């Protein structure tokens, strides 16, 4: 009995040593300890933890097939599966962890970090539904949408989205007709690597407009530099009420993000649009340049970020007037209209924004958590000051899902210099 007691004590002490070195990220020391102890006799959790710490994909793949390892923590298994590149298995383990403990913060954090990944094509399968509202003179508009993302393989996803929109005029002298809209998107996402993907989207409408097509690439150019490029035709436009209702765009866009350190980031966006009516009539062109920097004041929730940005938006009208947009105006306003009537005014804007808790936006969180952002800006061409306020909350209802509510208001939005309010309700169920 004394011998058995000493053996149990020795095993406990050896496990404590393993845990000590693993807790201090000393995988090499822990690995040497395992070898000294003969790896076959080591506990499953220790072998899994050491292989994960050493990022040994081959050993992790073999360990995940062992029955004793399969009985370990689902979060540990999710971490191990993600290191082998098996995102489908990582998602399965993470959601099993949520089934066991729906309110566990750590499970939601691991789900966000390990299974959502850096690209859309490595995200979990999910169903979505959302409602958005916008009220800004001369338009009040509502959009209802539904979407699904399904796995086609280890590195490919099928994405589909349907949405319908309708609204009313808030100013009969500026907007007489508000056509309803139905739009359907179908696309594929390919994960070229863990941090690089290619997205293809086809967009159709019910009003006879030409089909849209978009191709987007995003990835890492260097360890601290990421970039994205988009080219598309017949894409939706949000610059103002007229373009939203009756125009589409041929678009080229480039954006980049450079991380200077754990807290500081630089970002830039260059976008060129050629606007046309849904009938294909030329309306004009727009160019947007936005550059800025952000500093993380706090990284843990409630996280806080300060951003300083400069944007230069320039619009130029095509000759004549597009009949598809002219039909939106009351008959009394049509004779003097031109394409310039339907384009926003060019602007230059310097903005300072403070955001708190924004990491919960679009993420998976066990608890209901609020977030907020306030931006103050100066428009140099008109010499005006503007503000934008955004409030929201996000959290889980069932465990492996996410519900998000958001409200925004401000003195100007996109290219329109009139006060606005908007709202969003979105629900996502992942599986």
C-alpha cells in the first residue's frame, strides 16, 4: 500500500511539473520532461498541450485520432485541430464546448479566435437574418435580409444572401418615387492559406438590371501588412438616396492595414466608382481616398480605440441626365435636372473617433456587452463641423449564436449633409 501511495504521489508530482512548464510557455522543457518520462506513459492532456505549444501539426493530427485524447477538453481539441489546419473539426469542437457550457466566456473567446479565423472561408457554417433602417431626408428606408454560409470542403464556402428593401419619401419636392428592391447574391470563398482568400460574388436583381459580379482578394503581404483588392461591375451604391435607389457602380478598390505594434495601426483605402443607372446610362464618377491611424488605449473588454482619419471624396457628373434617376424626381423638378443633381458634393474631412467595446461587434460573446463610438469631424470645403454617434449591444441567446442590436445618429452620412438615424438588428446561428 505504501508503494502504491508513493507511485500515485510521484505521478501527481510529475503532472504538476508538466503543468508548471506549460503554464509558462516553456514547451521545450515540457517536451524534454515527457521524453524523460517516456511519452507513451504521459497523460493525454500533457501530450496534447506540448504538441500544441510546439505547433507540431503532424503529431497533433496523430493525437486527435486517439480515443484518450478525444476525451480531453473540447477547447483544447479545438486549438489542436486549428493548428493542423482542420477548421471544420475545430469548429465542431468549439461548438461542442458551447453546448456543454453556453455561458462560458472562454469558449466564446476561443470560438472567435480559433474558428472564425482571419478569412471568411474559414468561418463556421451559419444562418443569418437582419433588419436595417435608415432615415435621412429625403428618404426613409428599410431592408430585410437572410443569408447562409455552408461548407463545401476544408477550404471552400458557399455564401448566399437575399434582401428586400422598401421605403417612402420624406420630402416630396426632392424625391417623388421610392422603388422597392429585391436582390440576391451567390458566391464562393476560397481559403488559399490561413490568412489569404479569394471571394467571388454574383448579384442579381428583380428589376431587370444587369447582373453584378465582384471579385475580391485579401491576404498578408508581410507579417504586419495586410491588403485587399476588389474589382466589380453593377455593384450596389450607398453614397446618397438617389444612388441607393436607382444606380449601380463599376468599382475598383484597394485597401491596406499596417500594424506598427500591438497597439498602433495605420490604414488606407482608395476606391474608384463609375456610376450608372440601372438601365446602364452614365451618371458620373467618384473617387474616395481615406488614410488614418488608430491607437488601442485598452485591449481587454471594455476595449478602447482612438482613430484619426482624413478622407477626400470627389465626384464628377457625366454629361446629360440619366432617365432612370430622373424618374425619381417630381415632374416640376425634372426640367432643370442634370446628372449633377444626383451626385453628392465633393468633400474633405478630418475626423477623430473614440470607440469603446467594439470588439464585440460581429463577434461571439457569451455575455451581453454594450459598445459605443463617437466621431467628431471637420469638413474643410464647406467649413462645417459634424458628429456621428453609434450605440449597440451584442451577446448570445442559445450559446452558439449571436444577436446584435445597433443604433446610430449624426449630422451627415456618406455624401449627404442632412441629419440621419439608422438601426440594425442581426441574428446569426452557427452550426
